[in-house]
């Protein structure tokens, strides 16, 4: 199942850094997302798209994760050659992440 | 920090904290960074991607042959790999739009890039359409920290 089945995502940009949030539709899914949507998995998923490190921040009160991705925006939004200079479509990339099937539960 | 819903269009926010000012102000500095030249053209129907790739190869070689000086270039297929450099699946789209973009040191040099794409109308693969080009000066923004003590607040109000 893809991450988009369990969460939505927004992006922000600052210089050459992108931040991408993952917000669980249901609070109950948050522990599962924390377990499987790790900084390492996200870095792997974005290989070839970003050039730097990925740091994950947890916001359990709102069942969300925020990923900060360095070297993500072609040298900076204001000078990038990229078609999507702000990296707004990177949220769609992240929501394409494959998640392992869970054991059947409510 | 917690946010709890306490009524219709009403929330209670608790638990926030603060920290002392850093003594620095974040400063955004605008500067003339470079020039960017760009061109796009579309192909449709059977073999659109193949023609698009050939068009990109032609422009790449033309820029080298004619000595267009660029410090950075991109050769994208919009609809295939323009956003994230790869297609997740290998489905052939009905149409594709090529995009050539390069960074140059002058506006005149930037204009040459778009011209090499536009000329594909009659000097490129069959059926190229909807050509578009642009050459522009790039004023970029860099971030810096300035000691707060160095900044004097002055307010100017303009009425239009």
C-alpha cells in the first residue's frame, strides 16, 4: 500500500532545503507511520532527487512527521533551473512510498 | 504544544514556550545571480517520446557546436522526467513537451538557448508544435544574519 492511503502531505522550501510533512488521516495510524516512514527510508526514496541529508521531526500531538531534506531544490528556489523550483510536487513523490501490508485490524 | 477543539471554530492552544532573542536579524539579500535561457516545444502521437529525445539531443549538440556558454543546463521531457528525473512507470504518453534550460552570464547568451529550441519547428523532428522561449535576468535571494545592533529602524509610508 502506498503512503497516500494513510496520510496527506504538504511541502515548504527555504533556500536549497525542502521540508515535507506527513499528516496521518487517522491518529491510530501514527505509530505505524513512525515505524515505517523513517528518515533513512525517505532518503532512499529520494535518491537521485536530493543531494543532502534527511532529518525527521515528530509531532505526535497532531499525528504528523516533518522531513527536512537538504540539497533538494537545484541550488535554491530563487535561482533554480528546475521546472518545479519550489519542489511543491515532492509531496506527491513522498506519498508514493510503498508501505508493508499490516496485519488485519480495525 | 497542544491544540484542542473546544467548540465550533474555537480551539485552545496551551504549552507553548519561548526563548530569548538571538541578537541577530535574518536578512534576505537580493543580488543579480545569472541569466536563464529556456525553450519548450511539444510532440504528439506515436513516437512522441522518441522525437522529443531526438529533439533534446539536437539542441544539446547545437549548443555545443555553436559555442553557447552555459554553466548549468537541463534537458527535460515534460510528462516523463521533468519533475523528478525519472519516470516511475514506462507508459508512453500521448504527448510530451521538451524543455531546454541553461544558466548563462549574459542575456544575449541566454536568448540563444530558446532560439535553438524554436528552430526545431523547421530544423528538427516531425510535428514539433507550440514552441515557447524565454531569456531572463535572475535576481536571487541569499540569506544572512545581521547583528540587530547594526540595524536602524526607519519607516517610510507611500500613498498611491
